[in-house]
């Protein structure tokens, strides 16, 4: 009788653990490589187009063109990341060139007002990245161990 109760109790605990853990696993269903060692995950092209549409008021035709550009860029980024023959410096240079090329293509799709807003968005992003780099390279002075 004790063995049966113990088995039922263990089974109930396991079932409860699985039922609690299942929703968490679904919420965190991003592949491990999407976390980038603590960095935010890459935005997929569809999310980027939605964000750009909201900020730049893209037309349907512009959305399709930008989605095509961003999808192509993402695929090329993956190819570069997976190319083990490239040095870190070469990989970084190719990615930078690809970013610049895709930005040029995106700007070609935009009207003058949208280009101005897009440039402003890009500058704000560069500023945020620079601030993060500076914060990571210069930890707060109060955190030294004596």
C-alpha cells in the first residue's frame, strides 16, 4: 500500500512538473543560437518590416520590396556566419558591407521623407550601440573589489 501511494505521489509530482514546465518551454522556444550569448535575438525580416511600416508608413508595395531585401540579407548573413573559412575580421567586414548594401537598397524604395526618418532611426541605433559598448568597456567605478 505504501509503495502504491509513493508511486502515485511521485507520478503526480512528475505530471505537475511537466504541466508547469511545458508552457515555459513554449515561451522560450527560440533556438539557442538566437540568444547570442546574452545579446537580444535577431529580428526576423517580417518583424523588421512591421516595425519599419509603423515608423515610416510604408505602402504595401514598399513592404514587399523591403521584405525581399531583408530576407535576402538575413540569408546572406547566415551564409557568412556559417563560413568557417573566414577569419573574424573578414566575417565582420563582409557583414558590414552587406548591411551597407541592403541599407542602400532599402533607401532606394523609400521616398525623401521616409529616407530622412530611416537615416534618423539608423543614427539612433548606432548611438545606442555606442553607449552599450562604452558601458560594457567601462564598468561603474563603485564595483571594484578591495
